[in-house]
C-alpha cells in the first residue's frame, strides 16, 4: 500500500483529551477519530487492526464449534419487556422510537434476540447442543465513556450463546468457550488470565472475566505467577475430560481473583516471589446462566420422556474494539506502538528518505514490489516529507519491521532493516531484507 493513497493522519503532539497511552497513540497514529463522546470512526489503519482481531476471534470460534450469524443492532423493546430487562437496564440503554411510535432500542447485548431466533429451530433434545455467535456493534450509554475505544458507547463485540439440554452439557459448552478464549488471546499475542467474576445484570451462577495485565487496567488482579507461565493447551474441544482439567488448572486454589478479601489469603499462601499483584483490562467474559432467559422467552425442548423443559444457556463476550486499545496498552514503548505480528496493520513500514532522488525512488519501489509480490503487507511511505518525519512515523506506527532506503545505502546496494520491538538494525541487500522478513 502506498502512503500517498492510504490516509494516515499522524499528529506530532499528544492530544490533550487522552488520559491513557493507548488513546493517545490511537489518535496520534491516525487509527480512529472521535465522532462524538464514546463513538469513533475507524480510519484505514485502525480498521485493518480491527479486522485482524475479528478474523482471529472468528477462527477460534469456528474451531470450537460455534456457528456465525448476524443479528441486527436495532431491537424491538417488546422482547426486552418479556425478559424483564427493559426497565432493569436503565439509562445505559439507548431507546429509540420509530415513525409509528414503536419502541425500539440499540442493542447492548443479544440474549433476548437470540432466544427469539433459537425458539424457531430448537424443538426437541435432538436439536441440541447449538452454539451461535455474531460480531456486531453494541451501544451502551456509559456514564463515563473514557479511554478512547476501551470504554466507548458504541463498540464491537463478539458475543455467542450456547444452548444445551441439561446442566452437565451446558458446563461442557462453558468449558469449550473457556479454552477458546485462552487460545484466542494467545493468538492475538496476549497473555490472558481468567478471573472469577460476579455475573452482574446478566445473572447466573458461573462466570469468569478474562483480563490482560496492563498498568492502566480498571481492576486489581491477584494471582500466582505460575498461572501466567502455563502453556495454553491445544484445541481439545472434543475431549470433555481434558477440558475439565484445563478449567481446573486455571481456576484452582491460587487462581486469579479481584475479590478485595482475597489478598490476605494470597499473602499467607503464595510465596513472595510468585505473588503477582497487578492491574487488568477485561477483554472477555463468559457466563453460564441456566434457564433465566429460555424460560421467559419460551425456548423449550421435548425430552425423550415426553416432558418439555427450557434449555440451559450461557453467553460469552469478547470486546473486539476494546482489544485494539488493550493490545496497545500491553505493547508500546516511549516512541509508539509495538504491534504483535498477528494483529499488525502492516508487517513492514518502508520509508524512502529521499523521495525526489531518482535512484532512491527506484530502489524503494523495487523493494516495495518484491515485498508485495511475496505477499508481505507493506506500507510504503512515498510522500515528499522530511526524513525525520518519516522515521518518527515508522516508530509511532509500530509495524514489526522497518525498511529504510536512503541515498548512502542505495549507492552501496543496501537498505537498512530494523526490528521495531528490539531496535536491532542491519544494513542488508534488498534480497536479504526480503528473506529475513519472510523467515520471521
Ligand atoms: P465492564 O465491566 O468493562 O463494563 P461488562 O461486564 O459490562 O464490562 P460484558 O457485558 O461482559 O461487559 O461485555 C463483554 C465484553 O465487551 C467485555 O469483556 C468488554 O471486553 C467489552 N465491553 C463491555 N463494555 C464495553 C465498552 N463500553 N466499550 C468497549 N468494550 C466494552
Ligand atoms: Mg459494563
């Protein structure tokens, strides 16, 4: 991609409205633009990251046996009156009236909507289990939208809903999603920790929040260091015993907690060297809530003995747009962002330091062509800008690799190849640069 065609409105100075580093860097790097409080437009660079996160989340949902659908953002208020949540949700819900005076709302979540859909095709125990997900915008009129996309009002969430015949089967669905979340966050380049959670307004009796550690996290987390070092298991979704073991390993006696009463126990039981007290950002949440919604919304199945029972449900959310900010919170330095390769908007930033020098322009565009032909995603800064500006932008935007073309190197047939995260740099031939980037 040519920078002259791909708008990245970078800013040199810190925007005054941003309190935390991810918000500052997303505005300075031209990833998003605020449209109104807690509502953002996704500019080309931010949109690429969002789509990459979405694709990784989707791949692991599919691997875990969930099936994708797409429900609307606008829902009928009647559904929520039936579940009893229309009043409960209070001021966080954005209520809308259409031209026929029908009450509508912008969905903050989709338990009611999915029940209405599932009631159409769940008739018998033979129709179970099912697990449906979608990746769709939500709206919650947060009291204090802040920290950019981390606590927005409009935000993108992957949410799914499991339907099972009994509690044992529902637990298995929960365990599958538990593993899917561990694997998803790892694939994004993050270490996640499941924390036992209160289930809040959704209600229910089994719930974990998945947090990633970062200084600006909104909640305190206490855990045993061993929890952070455990290898994330393979996709053993069809092995109930292995799944149970995995959940036990991450939720055992020294599992993470944000309970204010637990630190004392921690200090007694976990050796100093292994005790982690940190801040966490919630990036995912899993709930098991039984028949709370299926009963009220009439999602019932026939059992072999002829009786009819409401199905057992769970719901599971990942904050896709929050993750863009959360990844930056976890991965940055004083010069800018440091994208983990799986979610980097481009793998390579190519800068031509002397755009109006024909030899440099020729060398840079040859480098661009060979990277592109090899399928490497590269943003080529082909603007007529000062060298210092281009180099500062490369560091700010944080693509894993930087290739710098300048007149002195071109004279000797070399380019400068730099790894953004480590700062390591080498003068290599363009062929070598390509090979090293492909080999990484
Ligand atoms: P929080 O405690 O942060 O308000 P929540 O418990 O209300 O989160 P859930 O209803 O569990 O959130 O939503 C699932 C996921 O959606 C959360 O884990 C989070 O990653 C994301 N999320 C929730 N609210 C927001 C928001 N206002 N902006 C961006 N992402 C959000
Ligand atoms: Mg909330």
